[in-house]
C-alpha cells in the first residue's frame, strides 16, 4: 500500500473544539467526513475510472458555521412564538371555562328562583286564607301574623336569588357577598343585598313591636302567662339587634367603597357586627330560658306540673347556654384578628 492509498482510506479529521452545537445544523465533523469521502471517490474515479474521468478533484466546499448570534435570535423567536401561542391558548381555555361556569350557574339560579316563587305563592295563599279566618273571628291575630312573617321571609329569599342571578349574568362568576367585594360592571350588588336585608329587618322589627304590645295588654288583663310575654320581649330585642347589625353592615360597605378601609378590614367589621348581635341575642335567650326553668322547678316542687315539662325547660336552658358559648367563642376569635 502506497502513501496515496493510505490517504484514501483514513479520514483526515482533526480534533474539534468543544462548543454548543445548533441541533438544526449538521455536525461539522460529519460534514468534514462527508467531504473527505467525496474527495476520495473523485480521486479513485480519476485513477481507475478511465475515459471521461476528471483530471483533478474539485476543491471541497468550505463549510462555515453560522454565527452564534443568529442561533440565539432564531431560538428566541421560536421561544417567544411558543409562549405567545401558549398564553393565547390558556386565555382561550379560561374564557371557555368561565363561560361554561356562568351558563351552569345561570341554569341553577333559574331553577332556584322558580322554586322560591312557588313557595312564596303558596305562603301568600295561606296568608289570604288566615286573613279571612281572622276577620271572621275564627283565628287569632298572632296566627295570622305568623303567616304574614312567612310571606315576607320568602319574598326576601326570592329577591336575593334574583339579585344573585343578575350578578352571575353580568360577571359570569358566582356572586361575591363579602363587604369588601368590588363593583360588578359599576353596580354594587352587595349594597343592594344589604338594603333588602335592612328593609326586611326593619319590617320584622315593626311586626314584633306590634306583637309585644298586644301580648303586653293581654298579660295585664290576666289573659296571658308572663313567660309568653317574656319570649315576645326577647324576640323583639333580637330583632332590634339584627336591624342594628344590618345598619352597621351597610355603613361598613359605604366606608369600603369610599376608600376608608380595605377589603379585609371591611369583612372583619361585618363579622364582628354579626357576632356581637348573636352574642347579645344568645345572652338574652339564656336569661329568659333560665328564668322560666327556675319558675317551672318551683311549680314542680309544689306538684303543679309534671317532670316532663321541667325537663323540657332544662333542655331549653342547655340549648341557650350552648348557643351563648359559641357566640362568645366567635367574638374571642375575631378579637384576635387584624382589622
């Protein structure tokens, strides 16, 4: 084997410097090896190919790697394109999910509103029936009064559901009833709910004032036991506290919208107002239940009432005490929070 044959059989591939390689470009070592193969074939064709063979192999093309900057620019463009497509896809998915959620909530509220209207209509029919009986002297005013309160409660429930459904249709999301909730398309749905609740609390307060006055007159005439009047007074006191709490919620909401407090402070203020009202109501209920239990215990000792009646009174005291302790715990928990 002569030196020329040895040159034809061994590629002259020198060591390459280690550097990052563009995966979209051919390996320089592979390109050099390919050039060597082509050059070798041309030399063999010149030596053994006979007539028509080229007298000399053409110079191999020089492979020049693209500048690194170009690689980075191309990679950055690809990356930005992928990010843009990914962001658009994520936004599209979110919008589709939001639309689907809004449609589902809208359908649910439509069913709830229809059911609420049915309950209100039936309660109104019962009120009309009791009104006729009361006018005919076949029913007490208190029994008719209870039916009227039932209608008012169901009316409020239906009106609040209608507001919720309107907020869902406007925002595409579930209603936000927190005192620190933002406006929805410029509309204060939270404030509108609070106004409805305050009006209902004031209506209930007026109803219980009239009831307390009627029962007080009957008790003075000896037609009503004191225990029943005490319950009516406790109900009235609770209604006063609830009306005051509703007023505080409305004031806190207005302060938030005016920028006088943040969302967290507004929410905590609302929770405290509700907890304070519940604590006061529970305290009054416990006092009334305890007084009645003590009276019944004395009557039982004299043999005037059965043990079952005293046991019911003791259970009422236990229930009232549990409610008071829960309200007290809620107040203590809120006192430790910021706002």
